[in-house]
């Protein structure tokens, strides 16, 4: 059985004792046999980092720290999102791990591995972080100090899923329930699963009645494990599913462990105890919400003949896709005729979803609209972002 070494709560580097080492070199050369009572994530438990330790670390510095992924697609997409929100990261020396966002005072950006961002949020070394929800769930392990500020940043979409071979004894297995009921799995011959998610995968198996399971850890090329005879199933992140299909693997009903995308996560203690962190978080959240809300919308302007603004508005509101965010803006268009200023047309302005643009233009034409102009939207600011109210509620404020 795997054993857990004593871990310094501020340096969560831990390994699991391997029960078996494979004789042939492969990416899956370390096999670990786990019991569900053991948490096999290398993150200190909430009890390991005392409340006093965290409070001291929170009080040690004055600047607010944001952790961002240091490399890969997630890193590039994060920087692009911040730039779109007018929060460009200035990274003067690419060899350094620290940068700044000039628009935010007393603020530092630290480039880290995603799992280290979560660990340093727990330890008090970071205040905010942008990572995938899968990383927060795997390395946060339900730590109550971690709080989601924004749960849908619209990039990094994927799912953590259980996959099994399409062939052999699994050919007619199409659900987690059927997998759990297979008579092949015994204490002597358990279901062998390879994964990099050594907290979420065992938790999922236990919750779904799979009692006889062993886990091997690996960081890459998991899809090859069943074909090599190293594992019976894998638990891994899936985007399109193409790699699974090309390796004769399939997802099964009930096998999605977690739907994931990029999120903004914060330390509860930082938000409540460090001066300036909550205000800075408010500004970041407002910018994110305003940009993301506008990203799927377009501004449509058109002229319409009418007798009154109310009559024009009534015609517009009779069309389902022309209601806008709160209703159309209708303004008189003044022109001079025979020496008099008259109103024959009204200008209408509405916001429409990008996916409904052509339908909206057709409906405008049908009710007398002409000179239709379409413009992109950059930001839509609410009176107060709904997620800000949710955050204050979570903080009991």
C-alpha cells in the first residue's frame, strides 16, 4: 500500500512509495497501489498549514500577487485575455518569473506551474491565480481557503474523463455502472487505471462503486497504456476526443469526472485580511466580466420610419431577437424639409448575440429597418457584476 511521507506545508513536494516497478522502460514506469482512504495528492492538507501560519504569511508583504501559468497554451490565452481587458502584463525580462500590470498599483505577477499556483495560494504566497478548474480541484482538494472569483473565463475548455478500450472485454461496456459490475475486478486482479490525477480519480472511483482499483501515475502519453498492457483504463483530460479515438479508446456514460475551463481563484484569507487585495480583485473582476459579456454581442444600428418612438419600439419588441440587453434605444432622426425641422425616421440601437446576427438583420428589414450598421462591442459594464455580489456573499460581507 502507498505511504505518505511527512510534508513541510510550505514546500509540498511529496512522492508515493511504489508497490511495483515495471521491468521495461516506459512513461508508466512507476506503479502505485492505493487505497481510497489515502489522499495521494502532493498538496498539504488544510490541517497541515495552520491558520496562524497562513495569517503570518498574509501579513508579511504588502503587494498583491497574481499567479499565471508560465508556459503553454493556457499561458498564452491568459495573457491575451488580460490584454483584451486592458490589463497587459509587462514582462521586461523573460528569464525572470516576476512581472507587473502597470494599470494595477502595488501588484505583482508571478509565472508558475499551474499546480504550484494552487499550492502557493494555499500556503499564502499568492493571493490570486488563473488556472484550470481541474488543477484547482486536483491540488486544492476542497480546501476552504480557495474561493472561485470567476468560474468561466471562456478558454482552456476540456473535461476530465474516464476512458476504456473499445475492444476485448470492454467492447460492450458503455457506462461506469457496467464497468463497476464487471466480475473480473477482484482484490487479486483489480482494475488498473493510469492517470496524473491522483486525488480526483480515486475519489471518483470510490463514489461510483469501483472498489477494486489500482492506480499508476504518468504525465503523458496515457492513451498508449491500455494497448501496451500496462493499464485497463485511463483518467485524463479530453478536449475533442480525437486522440482517444485514434488509440481505440472510448468515453463512457457517467465517466466525465469534471468539466473544466480557466478560472480566477483567490485565497479567502488574502481577500479578507490583506489591505488592497479585495479592491484589486474587484477591478480585475469588473474588467473580466465586462469584456467576456461583450465578446458574444454586437451593436446593431438602423433607421426606421415611424410616427412616434413608442410605435417604433413596439414594432421592434414584436421580434424575438431584437429585444437587446434591456430593450431597444429609440432616438428621433431630425432632418430639414421645406424650411422646417421634421422627424420622419427613428434611429434604433440594440445589442444582439453574434450567432443571431443574420436573423436579427432579416427581422429588422421585415419591420422597415434600413441602413443597418453592425459594430463590435468591447465592454458591457453592469451596475455591479453578479459575480462580485456572489463573492461578497461567500466572504460573509
